[in-house]
C-alpha cells in the first residue's frame, strides 16, 4: 500500500468514529446475558479509535522510508529535480517525522490514558493538517512536469486531483460534524445500572437500578439532520456567558463526584451505618464572565462569611444577601481557597431577574461534610462524563447493597433526579429524553421528580412513571409493589 492509502484509511476511520460518537445512544438498549450494558461496551469499543493515529503513523513512516530509499537510488527520490522541489522534499521528510511523533502520542493516549479525553482529542486531531500538506505536496512533487523555471513552479502550486478531492470531501464532512452553530443540543442517552457502577464495602450485588443519561453538547450542523430522522432532539441558543468547554467539563466532573459522595452518605445513614450529611459553607462552582466576581472568586472557593456573617448553606447566603446587601455594595468575603483561609473584597451588582437583589455573578452549591464510614468503589465509564442526575438512583443502589435481600424485590428499576443532603430528590434536565431512553428498556418503573411527571409522560406515555419527592418515597413504593 502507498502512504496515501494509510492516510485515507485513517481519515475515513476518524469520520466514522466521529459520526458514531454523535449517534452513540442508538444501540443503548443492547445488553449481554451477563448484564453488561451498552455504556460499558463503549469503553471497549473506544480502542478502535487507535486505528486512526496508527494508520497515520504507518503512512508517514512508509512515506519517509520510501523517500530515503528512492533518494539513495536516484539522488532525489522525485520526478522533478527543480530547486523548489528539492527544498519541499526535505520539508516533507521533516513533516512526516512530526506526523509520526504526533500519531504515536495519539495512539498512546487512546490506549493508555483514555481518562484524559481532552488530551486524547488533541493528539488524535493534531496530525490532520500535516497529513493534508503531505498528501498534497507528495502528489504534486511526484507528478511529471517541467523540471525548472516559472512553468515548473506554477505546476507545483496546482492542487493535485486525488489528494485535493480527499481534502475537500474531508473538509466538508468536518464542517458538518464539528462546526459550532451557537446552539446547544440535547438528545436521548442510555441507562446505567448503578449496582454495576458502584459497590460499597461489605455490600451485596444488588438488583437492577438504572440511572439514565442524556447527551447535552454544542450543536453542529449534522445535528439538524439527525433531528429530522431521530426523536427528541431539542436545541437552545448558547448563552453569551456560557463558560469555556474546558471549564464546563471540569464543572460536570466535579458535580458527579459530589453527587457520588452525597449519595453514599445518605445511603449509609438510611442503612444505619453512617451519620449522613452536614452543611459546611458555600462552594463556588463557576464564575460568570464579566461579572463583579470575575478574577476575585474562583471555582472551588468555599465561602464561610459575608461581612463577618457566617453562611453555612446556599439558603443562608441568599437570605443574607437579599435582606442585608444592596446592589453595588462591596462585601468582605471570608473563604477557603486550596485549604487556606483568606479574605477578598467583592463588589455586587443588580440581578437581571430581580433588580432590587444583589448578586456576585457566581454559581454555588452548599459545601457538605459527609460521614461515609465504608469505602465505595466507582467504575469509570467514558460516556458518563459528569453531572448529578444519577444521585437518587445511586443512593437507592447503595441502600440496596446494604440491605439484606435488597430493596428492589425483583422489580427492574429506572429513575432520575439529584439527591440532596436531606434525602430529597431534586430537579434535573432532559426529562423527555430520559423518559424516552428508559422506554426502550425493560424497566418496570421510572421514578422522576414529582414536578417532572407530566413532562415524562408526554415523552413516554406507555412507561410506568412514578413521581417522587424523596428517597423514602422510592423505598416505600418498592416495598408496596415488589414482585
């Protein structure tokens, strides 16, 4: 095979992988006889992506070695012997070594560091522009044309037919699959058995308790095509103050970690082996762009006092600011940053929703002290990046493991909702998409936050939907309706 064939194979494989990633939810009901779900199979299929950089590595190395061999035989390795062609020939050899290095790094990250998706993406994508330069120049230099002069140089500038076609087709496909549109798309996801996701020390294996994921990401042009042939794609304009992708990724990962911890503490308290959850300040989750708090407060800061007034929870903080702070007022904020207490002077502004209310321009959550006397092992799944919406079902699964004989009583359970420190089940987004995803499975019941009942029924009218407000509501329903 010629180097270009390896390049084309890698590009085609990359495009197929990209389309597959955007439609990864379609096979979601698939499950093996041993209970392995589609979300777990994805982790194994992910390694197919290594074919992309490995193909490019093979193509670049083959091109490099063929050129060296040809040069030993005829002095240049080229049909053209012009000075420009010789200079480009040397540049191409250097370019191929760069491709080899980047492709080798990409394959390494895919195979051995898949838990770092942003680095995987960077090193898989990085060789692409160099590959196109190699393809275009290699074909141009290999074509028979004048050996010198103006005519020869002009021929070098003409886009080669074969490589040019590959370049244009790939460019169009990448625009369809990657071009930002300024919108966000939400579409159905897949279920994840919480008893396979997490296991508590000393717990039993447990029954089937599925959390359910939806996909929510920046929309690309292809999503409007998917929406014409697939159900429940919804689009919303991305707000101007939306945080960068890297910051959003960090936020959702942090939210998943926090949800895991709260679920474990609540479950152990309900099972009689822990003290539960207590409030310990207000954690900054994100800082709105161009807000008064920008550059002063940071994600991860834990606010303990406002002008000396102790705030342990979000409610205490919002209550104090609503009653005692005027828009534009500067507050002395006592906080913990990286374990060190410090004070920062932070101005406020009027809320866009309620001009009489002062705000910093931050997203926050109550920082909690958790009593988790038993260790919990969590499995990592690539498709489960983050978010807190699995919290209620994770709590149920851990209670199931800690309860002799379990709590599901043979019922195939699915549900969604956050878990709060007091055991209440909080609101989540994507309810229609989640209800539809569950309707494609064998679930006997789908628990949803009470206020989301009608939204869920509208998307899956044949699904047994049970509205709940607390984890105790879930446990009570299972006790009464067990098989």
